[in-house]
C-alpha cells in the first residue's frame, strides 16, 4: 500500500462486512477499459480489494473481471487487524484468493502508542495459522510517512513479523519506502525468511543486485510503466527472471496510460506486457515464468 493511509473503522465481528473507502477528490474514478486478455494466465501478487474505489466493485466482480483477461488469482494483503482478518476471510471464501496478513509499518506506531502492538501481532500470528494465509505482509519500514519517534515501533513490528514468517514457514511481503538500507540491514541481521518478496519494489539496479545475491523476489507494480521510474526498469533488467513477480497494489499505482484512475487485478496485463517489452522477451514466456514464480512463493491456489 503506497498511498495516503486511510483510517480504519472500529473492529467488526464479521470480517466479510469490512470495507474501506478511498477518498476520491477530483480524480477520475471510472475504471479503465479492460485490456486484451493474456493467452497464458498470471496472478496478481499483491492487492487491497477491501478498499472501495471507483464504482465500488465487489470481491466477486473484481475476481470475475480479472479472470476474463487471464488473471486467475490474487494475493490479498492486510495492513492492520481488520484488513488482515478480511484478507483471511476472503482467502477462505474464494478459491482464487490467497491472503497475506500483517500490521503495516505506518500503522505500527499507532498500535504501540495505544499499547496494542503486541496484541495486534498476536492476531497476525493466529491468522497466519490458517491454511490459505500464505504470507506475512505487508510489513517492513517506511521512513517517508512515519516521524522519527515512531521508528522504534516500526523496527519492533518488522522484526516480529519476520519471526512469524519463519514460525509459520510462509512467505513475507515487504513494504519498503525510503528505507532501503535499513530494510536490507535488518533482513541480514536477523535472517530473512526463505521466501522474501519486496512488494511494489522501489529500489534501483544496485539494490536489485543485492536481492539477486540473497535470493529475494522483486514484485513490480504499475509504476514500472511511469516515465519517471527508470530505476525500476533498470532493476527489472538485472533481477533473474525466476525472481520476478507482478502485482497491482490495487487500487493504487494504476499503470500508464491510466495513471490516477482506480487500479484493479484485471489491469495486470497492461503491466506485464510492458515488462515483456522492456525485457525483450515474448509475452507468453514472461507470463509463464511469473506464474511459476508466484506458485513457488505462495503455493497452489487450489489447496
């Protein structure tokens, strides 16, 4: 999740009723026209489908639209107690959804200030035991939005989440904003989980080379298509193809030429086509590779 944080409502007893509404402002909140379907299906490795944007598509509608263009599964990511519970519910209820659960780094200081960070991490621990929860995420460090006095809570939360990913033997999705060196140092110091993913990778080629050496996965979102994102395209060029993932971070980071409008899993083909052109390889070849990578990280959607 990379946009302005949106306040979460009071904790609900029924996760299926949970929803967040993104402020629309003056944006064009109509969804773009669906792209040409992919011949080889892929997965959206990170989305926030609990957030209502645009016309407010239901989860079933989101999955249906995605399936029509060859996006056959979504990893739904949490960011606090409520969204993590919703993510686990969505995965348990829909065979084309897997879940990631965590306390977002920008939420960790608020939980710590309320004396609830330990409680929140315990909830993540409980949810992570569910069979269709396949990742701890998104967790990590964010030096852009959190003030210095909140950083100790971020580090505490990040290290606790790393431990949970190892405990449950599942992947970890990292949120890293303006904190590249600190994230890499933390992973090296405490030991990264076996399957570590940099969600919405925001580094450069040098960071990608470190990821390559350590066996991390880089997940590219729609911002790889932005004109000012040459650093992401440079990273894409050096990371091994068996470490590439693709995601939306929906409803954020809509790929060009639809930047600013609501993002959704059905727009993955726009991003993956762009990536194939950048790499100079066939679209079907790249789709087959990133789909295989997704299953290697998260396991089968059919289990």
